[in-house]
C-alpha cells in the first residue's frame, strides 16, 4: 500500500491554485517535487485500531449455570 503524504503546491497544479494543500501518494508527490511543482509537508502514519476488550465479570459473583435450578421446598 502506498504511503499518503500532504503536499503544498508551488505552481498551478491539477487546477488547484498556488499554496493549496493536497493529499497524494508518496511516489507521485516525489516525482512532482523534483519538477518543483510541489513541496512535501508531512507523511501520514496509519492509525492503529485499538484491540477489543473482553467484557469483565462482576467481582464476587459466579457465572450462572445454563441448566434450570430446582426450586427450594
């Protein structure tokens, strides 16, 4: 997967005026930076997804049995 970068235009680029901030692939951005059309500002780092936590049981209580309990006489 290609890395995304944030770039700032130094010339009219793709119909966008000078000074516009855009997002694009790193390979394409480095190509146009060499031609002095763009300036790479920053790289985007992928956000990590938090691990899902298991629901905790209440303290001091046991898990209920799945079978039916006999009524007290």
